[in-house]
């Protein structure tokens, strides 16, 4: 009887590990573990005959299960478990479980790992070593990345540790299931059925994030509801935390400043009021009883109508420090967003965050991070780096990127964000001379900060492909990889993602990566060339509307940002204008003061220039603007041709989705080009360059277009 039971159980295990027939719908992301060609499958099997997991616990089980499943999918045969490393073993070890491991783990911290090919008495094996089981999990995913991308699996000697401590996704998910600026369906958090029903998608979400080194998630929208901190919703968050914990992922919550008033009837939310401080301390204790490893709070305050400490004549530091005191006994942190505008009408919206936060440098508690967007306005296709980076040496600054593409074509445009992230991280602040990059600010190395972080506003929903399109997955992947190591290249990351998502075949990888690497620049060209910004339709930010000028606040209107008139175009941020350039280091300010030394990619961000201003190419500003619109449209047409040539190498379902979305992108790029030219031509009355096509319709036709049900509204 027992023998039959054992055989039955083994058969069930092998059935679970067998390679299933799967539809290629994008659900598996970059963790497809597609069957390898014969020689490669044999190579993988030779290096993963057995797995030696010398740690116990849920994380070790997760790592072991992932390795078994992956190798089974790639080779058709799952590695067995063993107690000692023999030939072809994957040996997972920590100093605690295997004190004699033959390599040093110094400097790898709690999450880093080492992978080394070793020889144990003539028995070649692969050692994955770390100081913790979470490190082993990260190392296991690294080895699987090598296996999937046809990288060598012998003679390995790899050391990797995250340069940034907190690597978070920010979900702008609402309690009713909608997602602000979400383009991949409803929220993946089924708040209604939580905490009782915990679907398998939550585990797959954790797997995907752990595979790229993400270690935290903010569950709810920064435009938070007070109810997120109520007992029922704390229990729901705790259920998710339990699922994510084995994957090394902590949960965080966005908070509404007036929660004490809304939930418990306090008369004020003044951060210096003793009752308010006591309420937050009690609330923090309540959360930590339910979630012992709760990460902390994310706060949007005094921005876009959200309440905050300034309502009580207090500073952002006053507010942040009060919350910081509440979570500090539990090891929690506060992430305070520097995205602030709307309490007045400044001469330049781009200056406000700097003006509000720079004077507060050194006033924040040691468990507070100030979370700063990559640019000073709002996730535009291209923005100069935010002047706060490098300007607050006494305060840890945390980068905020947007992965969901609110201003970059949303779910249907192929606009790989890796180059945008790389451009922002590599930007030189000159805060301490040349080489003071934004990456060095946020990883703490420039100013000696230990508390470090980076956040990406998530593009994740209930769509089968998670991200609204197959290629949008690459932005999630690139964020995670650059959060772990900001020194990686967007190109190398694109090659990894393509190889794992489609195939390591260079006939596919090379053209797809080439498409991806130029795609963001193409979007800049057909949307906001030469440093233009925020000319999108208002509200939903879908499509062009540079003509909008009738909204209540000046900075809500696209005309505020381009300032086009008969004489020229662009926002003067030099001394003769808003003098926003003075917020940068002197060497940068001097360069930006002169149009001739300003990068042309940022020219109209910093200067209002005549239509006949001569670009470096020798052509006029107007002609150069039109040619860039043309280039953007042409690039998308080129991507369509490239993709069509890849039809034999891509499964039918994912090919068809991308084919359809590229057609949408081409149509909308042409729309952007034509509408923008029609509007600006109505102002400058200049002819188009010779042989250039006129817009398909007159300006009134473009103005009349309306999209009241475009996705992603507040």
C-alpha cells in the first residue's frame, strides 16, 4: 500500500514538472522556460542533474521548485534533489548551512550572491552561494537567466549585489479595482475577495518580481483612500504579504494625510498635534501586528488637491518626520514624494519641487526618503534630469520612474523605456564635480547614504500579458534590472529580455533589439521633439492637443509649456525667463544659458527661440521640427517592416498582437505629426519644407476629436 502511494506521489510530481502545451499569450513573461534545442538542452541538463538545497524554509522551497520547473521545461527532465554535490549539481549554500564553502561572500550583503563553477574531488558542479536564502533565490534566477539566453554555463565566476537597497513597484491601484494611469485592465488586487481567496496570479507576480530583484511593492494608489488603513484592508494587505514573503518582497501602503480625521473623527491632521502623532503610532503598531515585516508608508501630500502638512502651515519635513517616528520602532520607513504643485501658480511649474524641498535638506528623519521623479514636471517622453538630484546631499533621494506609459503611447505604442531610464541614471549632476551621476545620488555613494531606494509606477493589470502588450513587459523587466544595477546598459537588458521572451536565436534577437533601442527616441520625435513637453490631450493624456488653453490653472494647459507664438516657440528657463537653469550646478547652468551649447534634445525645454533659428544641421528650427515629426513616423513604419520579416520566428498569437499594435502606433504617430504641424503652422504661417506632405486634415478636424472613455483616467 505504501509503495503504491509513493509511486502515485512521484507520478504526480513528475506530471507537475512535465513540459505542458502552453498558448503563447504573454502570461509567462520572461519566465517561459521554452524548450531548448537539443544540444543546449543537453548542456543545461549536464549542469543541473541534481539540486542540493542545504537550507530549509519557504524561500529555499521556492528556489528549488523554480529550478526544477525551469530545467524540466527547457530540457524535458527535472533535476532530482540530493544531499551532497556531485557531478552536474547545482549546490545552493550559505555560510550557516555549509561553513566550508570555497568562496568569500564579503560585500554581498543580505540579497547578493556568488555563482562559481567548482571541482569537488573531480566532480564538476555549480555553486550558488549567498549570505541568506533570499540571496540564493536571486542567484537561482541569475543562473536560469544564463540558461535561457544561451550563455555559457561552465567556468562561471559571478558576484552580484544590489546597488540600491529598496527596489519597489508603486501600484496606482484603487480600492474599486480601477487603476489610475493603468492600461492593462483592472487591478490584480482582488480586494473584494481578499483575504480569503488568494489566487495563483499573486504568486506568479511575486516570482516575476523576484526574478529581476524587486523587493517591495506599494499596493495602493498615491491618491489614497483612508480606508486603506482600516482593519479589513490591513488584513487584506497582510494576506498578500504572506504570499510575497518567501520571495523577499515587502508590502508598503500609500496613506491619505487626513486618515485620522476620516477614520476616527480627529479634529485635525496637524503633524505637530500630539493626538495626531499618537493616532499614527497606534495605527503603525496595528499594521505591524498583522504584517511584522511591513515596509512603511508612501505619501503624496499637498499636490493635485491631496491634503498635507502645509494645510496647517507645517513643512513637508514636519509631516514626514511625524510618520517616520511612528514606524521607526518597527524598522519601517517613509517615502515622501516631491511631486508637488497646485498650491499656487508659480512662474514655472518645473521649479516648484526644488523650491519646496531644497530648503529642507538635512531636516528629515533618518528613516525618510524623498521620492523624486526623474524629471521636474511629469514623466514626459523626454525631460532633463530633476534638479533636486545632487541638490540635497544631506537627504536620501529616491528615484521615481513611470513604467506605465501615461505619456508614451500608453499600452499600444512600442516605446522601450530602457534608454529613458539609462539616460536619467547616467545624467551628470556635477554636484561634486564631473561624474556625480544621478545613479550615484540614489545609490547613496555620492553622499554616503545607507538608506537608498528606487520606485517604478507599475504597468500591471489583469490582462493575460500583465502589461497591456508583450513589449510593455520589457519596461517592467528593464526597471527591475536597472534597479538592481544602474550600471547595466539598456541594450544588454533588451537582449536578455528578447532572448527569454521570444527566442535566443540571433536572427530574432538582433532586429528586435534594434527596433526597441530606437523606439523611445522615435516617440519623442513624433510627440515632443527638440525639448517640447506636455502637449498631450488633457485629462487622459491620449493623443495630441497643443492648442488647449482654456483650463482653470495655467499649468494645466499645453500652451503653458510650448509658448508658441508668431515669433517663436519654447519655454524660456534662462535668466530672461523663469531662471530654472539656476537650480542646476553652475557648470550645467552655464551650458544651458546659451542655445548653442544646450543639447538640441532639450532646446525648447530651456529656450524660446525664433522659428528661423538655425539648428546644428543648418536647417531652421521650423524645418527641423517638421523633419523630426517625419522621422518619428518613418521609424514606426520601419518597425512594422522589421516585425513582418520576423513572422516565421514568432508564435502566431504574440506576432498578431504586436502587428496590430504597430499598426495603431503608426496611425497615431501620423496623427501626432499632422495635428502638431497643423497647429504650429496656424501660428507661424510658415510653409512646410519642400516635398513635405501637408496634414491630412485641417486644424479644426484635429481639435474636434474627443475621447471621453480613454483608459487611465483618474
